[in-house]
């Protein structure tokens, strides 16, 4: 073997034992979409907690993962924001609120979607079943369906035994799923000797006529369904009408205060950001969304406002106060 052959052999041996240059992997992209007033915005508790929870799982922001938040004010903006995330080639989309979930599912059948606050995911056709969602979507449901709304009516009946008519104020926009909940109330009401006065609204401009309908139908109490488009951002206006009409009110959400509501009764979603982070982590590591079961709330909260009760001349039974997670004096 001549000198050149020896040199080439040594070089070959060196290449075999020296590792190839390792190029850093591009960070994974997580898109998050919610409404302007929603809890999963980057500056709200849900968005902040989600980022922290994913980082707590070992991801370094900017190095391992990048977050792309998109916020909408009107529902017609959502499809454009979803397509914007798809152009960025996000690895997973976190879609919070029913209008966002629906738009994300319509836009892609391949990019994994983790939904948050889904209303009746099986009934609305989002998933095949809670245990085996199938497709590219899974996540966290808002509640436990019919049982949740039957219990709210039971709470009102326990507080006001003579109650006969309950008005339900809900979001009647085409991308809302509130009609499902109104059906649950309507089905549960006769068992308690109650009638439901259904009042759909599409904007704050409808509130005056909505409360006129409530008065005309002689409703004695009010339930307000939470909506990112209507009832949550305009909750002060709603409660002004309810207070003026001396209507004991139950707000079906905890995260946002409804001043003057007698009750706030809803699932506790405080652990949802951490649970979403687990979904995202599993998907980024290769698990198919359709193989991850849909989860439901693990806890429900009840806030009781005794000041409001006194103002309405209502004496609440001790059984309700004992059940309350928080009592406002």
C-alpha cells in the first residue's frame, strides 16, 4: 500500500468514528386561537398558564417550541386566522370556544387540533366518541352534558320552591351551540314543575327586547349561558337589566364576575391549561389525536351572593350555603 492509499484509509477510518454534524431541529409550532375576551389569550390566565405548563414539561420557548397566538373579535375573522396558522405550518392547533373549534375542524383534516370548552363534542359531530375521538381532533369538553343543566335547575328550585318559570338568555348566532343547552333545560324542567322561557340574542342591541320578552312571559328567574361573543363581554349590561327587573340570576360561568348574580354555577376549568399541555406534549411526541380520549371537568364550583339574596328578599336554605365554594357577604 503506497502512502496515498494509507492516508485515504486513515481518513475513511476517521469519518467512521467521528459523528456527523448535528443540525439543530426547528422548534415545533403551537397555534392558539381564542376570542378577544377569552381566557386562553396570551395575556389572560389560560394562555399564560398554558405556556408555563408546556415549558414545565421540558420545552424551551424559542428553542423547542414557538407559540403563535391569534385572537378574534368577530366570529367571521376565525377562518382567516386558522388559515394563517396553517400557512405557518403549525404542528398543533389549540382551539378554544365552540366557534373557534368549528372553524379549525372545517379548515384541516390533517393538522392535530386540541379543543378547549367544546360543547357536546359527540352530539355536534366533532368526534365519534369520547373514548375514541378518531380523526385529527380531541380535547376538553365544557361540561357533562344534560346532567349539568338539570342540576342548575335543581339549584334554583331548592332556593325558590315556588318558582315556576325560568328564562334562559343565550347566544343565537349561527356558530353558537347554545341551542343544545336550551334543549337540555327544556327536557329537565317538567320534572321539577318548571317552564323554560327561551330568549336568544345575537348582540347587545337585542337585550332590551329580550328582557321585554322575559317580562311578558312572567319569568321569575334568569339563567345566562356564557358566550364569548355576546353574554360574557356584555355581562354588566345583562346584569343591569336583571337587577332592574329583580330577577334572581344564575350565570353559567365562574371565570368572569356577573355582578348581582344570585348564583354562579359552572365547571371549574382552572386545571384546563395544564391538561391541554399534556395533550400537546403527547401529540408532539407522535400520538394521534384520535387515540386520545376527550376529557371532561373534574370539579364544579358554586358561588352564592348573599347580598343579592337579601336585596331580593330571598332566604337561602342552609343546604345551599353548605354546598357553596364561595359565599359573598
